[in-house]
């Protein structure tokens, strides 16, 4: 969502907010019953949750940004890639990280391998797609590019070491392109590239 | 009316059903492929050239536009019928529809699918992970239920894409993990699902609603203490006939009425009361282990010479939710898990079941030889049986015979999907290829994995 806002130039107000505290307060829950963030409330009182839905809504409000293309078909393609990235890339990276932090109980190598396999399969499809393309959909930055870059931002420090970066070089190239965008430099700049893949770090 | 294009899917695929429902409500026509064999046609280069990720649903429109990801296709089809307002009537309603769909996609469907895989053994069982996933599911059901307390539909009092997605998902879950107790906790969600799924234009697509009596449970291999389920369903409503049996066996305060330990010690198993059979089941299992399956002097030959069709029967077993299967080894694990949970029937059961096909394009299928003529008492000792279809085979029928023999010989092929890996329930089974997985139970049952490229020899 932040990237969408930054790139599109929309003005957004970010309130004082302490996570896990403020989102349990009655006022927050009255606005956003599921109790999660990101959560959006427009100046006219319209409320919305779910990051992808918020990003899409904001993009639709800034059509000149091109984040959501004009034609229904191109929009559907953007949706398609966003969906793939979220469900098969991002989620698996998060699970891997949680597993290694010990949040799923005793570390399980098998489970780790399952998440990694899923993550790499999706990466492979995307990597091929970017073989002869600069952007995921069409010839300018869309929500699909932002979502993919966002996923890379959490993968690069954890699940992609030098070898994997070589295996998925098109995806890395894409990330570096997006991260170089002036309006997005602050968000995506300074991402550390992992030396080695994330290991089990949970306390014994 | 001209069709938009071809939707590659199979009738049972839930996300495909949603797409078809959107089309039906939008008054649009979608062609279903005239000839499509899943797990075969979508592996072919022609399909992969169009749909590189190799999954279904996939949409191929008349003017060449192509799309994958079920939710995306459904949404796109909805945009082609703007008058149906399936995405709401303005930008804000669009966003709300998107919001609800996204919520259930990520916080209901994804965790629930993984719970299914954990319980069936497709993913190695991990209690904290299971607990976290269940908490997500329950929390989401709560949010949905609250929203529906004063509403019939999710967005602006008319049916939208969000209702179709949520309704179809709940329909699937009430058959597997949303048991009677949970259904009582989230009545609005159930009411909503029934309303949506029964809408005249989509009723046929979604089919019958099947309510589980008991949620799918996790049972560790026999002899281990059953882990307490973190589920709110402390005592899932048992089947009436099972209750007396369970009470007889359990002498602690367990809310578990699952017969972990075979009930023979306390209650006489009705299968023991069958008239004595001419075929000795252990002899069969030994023959299968020791002989080549096919050919002269082989196990199949032995079987036909000794089969007592009054005392035993032969069945086909198929997994109902093949579209959930991913990695081959995970599906193998699932079969292993299934057999573990049928431990109580080991005396009355022989099975040769495998996973056919390739990653993300597979089916679980095989054969069972059982004591008696009814498979139900044999398989209902384990909780997964509701996830499988059972069909009695007639060995006088040529097709059934071929299926049976191929399942035994591990060369079964279904719709072009070849046998990739399998498991056998037997007393003793020994093999010497690559990875050997040993699970011991009180009966020293050894299950092993022989990869497809090994010889069919069972040594």
C-alpha cells in the first residue's frame, strides 16, 4: 500500500499508531472489526481493509499513475500476478521466517523444505515471464510490479542467497529497477541481500 | 449467445465452480473443454505455452486473451457483465467486494487447505502450526459471522462475487472441518452459504451441500497418546452407532471418541463374526510380498486361485480433493497417514494405493481388498474416510479387473496420469531402493517407499 501511495502521489495521512495495542482498542475495532492492518479510512468515512484491496482502490483513484491499467484485460492480468505473488511467494517466505523463529514449535526441516519448494516454483514462473519483459504487465509500472518488489524485499534478506539470485536473475533485475524509481527509493532502498539462506534460529 | 471462451477446469474444482457461477449470474456463456483430461492435457507443451504456471482454472478467451488464478478469472468474468453488478455498483463497492474476497482467500481458504494437508498427512504434522492455522480460520469465521448478523449478503444487500466466493468456500469446509459444534457457533455464515449455494442459477454448479458429522481429526500413529485438539470442537458430535463403542473403550475423561486402539479387546468386531472364509488373508499378504505381482506364479494369479468372493470383496478408492495435492512425496505421506489411521482394521484390510501423475497434477487412487462385503466398517475406524470415494469392484467386469490388477502391480494409469509412488498396507513389505521409511506400530508394520523407476520387484 505504501508503495502505491508513494508512486501515485496520492496524499495519505498516517496516524500515530502502536501495533498490537491500538488495533485492539474498541475505537479501532468499531471501524475495523477484523482488527488488523493495513486499514484505510477515507475522508468521507469509507473504511476498507486488506492490503491488496486498499492498494487496488487507491490505484483506481489515481488512474493517471497507470498502476491499474485502463483495459479490463490488463487489469485482470495485474490481478493475476498480484494474486500469484501473494499466495505462492509472499506467504511462503513469511512461513519460512516464522518457522525459523520457532513460532511453529520445534523446527521441522521437512516443513521448511515444503515452503521453500513452493516459493521457488512460483519464482520460476515469474522469472520466465520476465525473460523478455521489463515490467510484469504492459510497458509501465503497475500494482503487479509493486507487489512483486514488495515480496522481493522480504525474500532478499532471508530466502535468496547468491546462488538463488543467479537462478532467478530476471526477478532480481526487476526488483533493482523498481527500487531505483525515485518515488520508491526510500521504501525499497537499503534492502540487504542475504549471504546465506535463513536457518533455524529458534531457541533450543 | 456467444461464449467468452474456454474455461479449463473440472466439475469438482471449487474455484472453477465460482467462475461458472459468476458467468451464470452474469448471463455469460463459458465453454468447458470438450476433451480435457486433467493432469495430462495441462502438462502438454501446448497448454504450458498458453498457461506457463501449468495450473487450472485457466481461461482462454475467443480473442486470445489468457488468464490464470481462479479468483482473478472470476473477477474478470464479472467485469464482463457490468449490469449484473457482481462487483458492486461503484468504486467503493468494488473495493468492499475485493476486501471480502481477499480476506477469505488469505485467511480462510489458505489456512483451511493447509489444515487439511496437516490432518491427512500431506504436510508433516506440526501442532503449533496447526493451532495457528485453526486460530486464523476461527477468527475469520467470527468476523464473517458478525458481519452477517444484520445482513443477507456481504455488500449492499445484493448478491456479489464476494458471496459466491465465501459461500462456495464454506460449502467445502462444512464437509471437512466445520463440524456441528462450529456450525452452531457461526450460524449466520452457514445460513449465508445455504442461501448462496441454493440460488437457482447456480445450484447445479455447486451441487449438494454435505455436512460432516465429525471434523477431520489428526491421529498420530497408533499407541501414541492422542494430542488434544486445539479446536473449539471439544467433543465433535459422534455418529450414533459409534458412541456406545467409544464409551466402552475409554475409561479416562478423554473427549476423544475416536477408536485409537482397536476395539477387539472390549467389543467383538462384527467382522470376526462372519462365517469362516476359505481364503487366508495372511497368506494373500505373504503371496503379494514374496511373489512377482504379474505373470505366471505371481501374486495376482494366486489371488484369483484363492479369492473367496463371499468372504472378501475388492474395492476402488479415490481421493475426493485431488486438486489440493501438490508435491508427490506429500501425497505419499498422505496415503501413509491414511493407512496409519486404518490400523484398527489391519486384520481385515489390504490396500495398494498410490499417487499418480506429477507435482500439482496428481490423483490418489488404488485398490482395497477387505473382509466382508461392505467397506464402511473397515474404513470408518479412521477419520479420513469421508475424504475418499469407495466403489466396489466386480472382477468379472473387464475394466474393474484391469484397474484392480494395475493397482496391485503399481502400473495403474488414470487419464494418462502414471503411477508415481505408492504404499501398501500389508503385514510385511520389504524393499531395497533409495529411501526407506520405517514406521513401527505394535504389530511391526513396515511401510516403505519404492520410487517409480525401481523395478516392480517387491524385494
